[in-house]
């Protein structure tokens, strides 16, 4: 039995919008699953195989990036970069979700080829976690000619995601809707490229097409890069039950508009975060933390709620067993503290003022995966691994 005990926690962020902060200075996980948290004196901390003294810093669920484009291992051909996933871990992200492995050079677009690549991608990330990070990949981009049986076969082979609708040849709402419904029938989640073309060769997807297609996630509702006009973003927030995915690679003003509209509609539970990394606009290892700070600062949201957008909201929308402090959930955490010499009285106050927090440690499945981040500003205090 592997037992993780984290004691000396300053505060616990739960990932739950309805109760973003939990009482307690200690958390226990057994065999990679959360079993208890609260006051150390009330918990069974005997027999720890991994013991961390948090030294008063904040414990949050590991962050989730709802929108990445991985290719293979920890390499991306998009900017010829190695170790972008390791850098992302140093930004507090412990789970990545593929929106399509579209940066693969020579990506097959024939149906048997695209299915083969999706299945292979799902496998190679299931079999290999770069720096311990969980990568949900194998997200085929739909192309004309696919039939129901293709989605049945993909699902049976372990594919659980579609890549962004619109990045392939299917550009009309009617065909896209049919394929998304087939995907859903077999338990495959869908997303769509929302907004203007991202690079030469990609196309516009407007609100009408997003609504007609009916994907589970409105991929980059704030554009990736170019956002739809304001009235279309508001219309999407009003009409859709899908997740509103806000990405770092999009338009930041449109991000705040989407957030404000979601709040007015009582739909903050639908707001989730992604980066669209590693895009050609720059690999974005701190993108999720930057979105949390930006949305908290400009979107009038307490920082503890903004953290939910990048943790529990995404977990709930994506039906993942991470992102929440909950019994039975994965023991995936980021330990954070206020950045040295940043404004504000506390870590959360500092984030509310637009500052990044310092990542001090990450833990995945109850195993310490990184210490002081090499990418964030330095945390004021540092947890210590005692065992
Ligand atoms: Zn896109």
C-alpha cells in the first residue's frame, strides 16, 4: 500500500464552484486516490510512504488544460520544441486533453489512416506519460465520408475524444452534427473550432455552425486566435448547454466577455480553460495559470473560483476523475504560494491582482512529480518532501 500524507497545508482549494475552499491542514491519499482531508489531529496519518510538509502553502487539484495539440511524447513539431509538456507541468498542469493531433507532419486524412493515427495516439500517451503528466489523446478530426461504423470502431478501440470539428474537410453544420451525434452515441466527446481561421488554410466557424453542430465543448469560445463578434459569443452563451472553453491562445477581451455573460446567465459551471498550446503563437506552459489570473483580475471573479475553471469545472464537463478534492479522485495536486515580491496579502489576493502564483510542487497519482517550478515566479515558501 502506498500512502501519501501532506501535512502543514495553509489552505485547500477544492475545485468546486459551490464550495471552493475547504477547511484543513492535512490530506491523505492511498494508492493514488484521495481518502481524507481535514485537521491533521483527526486523520489517520500513520504509515505514510510519502510524507510532504506543505509549510503553509495552498493545495489545489492539479490544473487541467482542456485544449492542447500533442503529437508524440514530449516533442512538438509546431515550434520544433522538446519538453513542452514538462514545462507545462511546471505551470501546475497535471492533465492535458487533446483537441486533435493536427500538428503531426503528414497527418493522414483518409479514413482508415485517420482512425489508425487516433488509435495509435491514444495508445502512445496511455503507455507513456511525459514527466508523469496525464495526456488524453487520440482525437481524430472528422472528414467527409466517415460513417457510423467508423465511430463505433474508434470507440471500441478506446478513442474517447474528437479533435476540433472544422479542422478537417467537414465544414457544414449538417454533416458535422450527424458525425458528432454518432460520436456521442458511442461515448466519444466532441469539440469544435470556434471563430476565425487559426492559420492559413483553416476556416471560419460562426455561432450558427457551432449551434447546429452541437458539440459537447465549444472549443475556444474566445477564438483561437480570432474571436467571433461579441453578439455571437453572447448568443452561444445564451443558447448552449455545452462547455464554454476559454483559451490562452484566443482574444482576451472576448474571454472576459464570455465569462461575464456566463456569470450573468448563472452558467459559471460551464466555463473551462485551455491553452491551445503548443500553438505557433508560442508554446504556453503557464497558459492555464495566466488565464486564472487574467479572468480573476479582469472578470471580477474571486481567485478561488477562477481556479475551479481550470480544475473541477473541466473535470465535471469532461467526466474525469481528477480536478476535485473528493474521496476516490486521483491524488493529483499542485502546491502553490504567493510569488515573491508580488502585491496582495495572500496567494489568492495576489492572483486577484493579476499576478501568477509560484508553483512549489506537483503530485500525480500520489507521487511527487516536480518541486519548485523553473517557470513560475518563485513561491514565498517551499514544501518539503520528508519521506
Ligand atoms: Zn482551433
